[in-house]
């Protein structure tokens, strides 16, 4: 049974249909990739919007003292939730860092209007449920170049960039048909790292929807040769994650990672009962 933390604002409260859909999107975000599966975020569902907060108690201070990996993880959660809402026909505005006085309020997904459900959004929502991090060797089948371009476009639409590596750029890989790519942030402000996380989610889900297997690493320096990394980062971009993509070598899927209890992650504000305006 799913447990949720409710906050009541008075007697005779209600949880409206919109709040329920926003809550379901927060549940979908539990499937997002995060640094060492920490899931360092909390959601607050507040009538017509879902608010994402950084959970600093989950920050890995030894490996992530500046919180960049936390922001990348939270960005992936934002994108997962936005996809889930889009697939339900809910048009939302994603507002990054809406409150300068509260830097831990990373994003707000605010309902704007109903939208036409698209096959593309539905395919990505299905990909949320089936995506796994697959560290196993890939099959000896190449990834088509046109699919690589789709991934590049997905990253750019999310506000980051995708750089494709050559086989010789990667250290210690025996998968000759695995493709490695670096997602880079377009700046060094917190919003850039948050958007890099959205791009990571977009790339992984787009690849999964195309039938490809994926895994990701947060440390580009640990797998990409230094000279190759310097070449890739010739501009001002900064490495956020390395994505490994290929054709799955086995039909069985890796196990689903353990998620935090939903009551720790999702809070729903209940309002006094009354008429609800929601198409």
C-alpha cells in the first residue's frame, strides 16, 4: 500500500483530482536515476502545483560537497514527473528556483491547461516503468546513428548538450558496440546542473523508448580519457554525466532499485472541501 504524508488545512478537507494526478507524477519520479540511488528530493503537492525540494540530509558530502550531483538527480526527477503529467494530458509550466529566499525549492511544476495527449509522451511514460540501469555487456549490434541524433535532440530540448565519444576515448570498455556520450551543463549555476539532470532523464527515457539498454555514470573523469574530455569540453560546457547505450545482450532485465518510502518523499496539502475547478 502506498503511504503519503498529508497536511490538512482545516476540517472537511479534500484531495482534488488535480492533486491526485500531481501525486501520481511524484510517484513516477521515484523511478528517476539518482547518485547512488539516494533520491535526494522531497515533493510537496499543493493544490495546482508540485513543488520539488532538495533533501540535504541525502546529500553525499564526501563525494558531492558542492551539491552538483544532488541537483542533477533532482533534475531527472523533475523531468520524469513532467513526462508523467504530459502523458495524462496536463500542461504544466516548469519553473526553476521560483523563490530566491529558499534555494532548496528547486522547481515547481504548475498546472496551466489541458493538452492533447501525444503518443510520444505516452512512450516516454512507459519507458519510465521499464528503464533499468544495465551494467552488463551489450550485444554485438551497433546503435543506429539516427537514434544517436534523437538522443542529442532530447538533451538539447531539455537545456543541456550531448557529446558522442569515440571508442578510443573510453577507458577499459570491452563492449565494442556500446556508445558512450557525455551530457554537459551549459554553465555552472545551480539551474544549469538541474537542467543537466533533466537532460539525463530525457536521454535515458528516449533511448529506452527506442528499445535500447542504458546505464549512466556521474564521474566522467573515471571513464573518459583526459585528452578526449578536453576535446569534448573545448567550449564552456561542464561534464554532468556519462551515458552508456547499446542493444541489450540479454532478454532478462536488471532488478528494480529499492525506492524510499513514499511517505518520506511526498507530502500532499489537503484543502477545505468545496467546488473544484479542473477540466
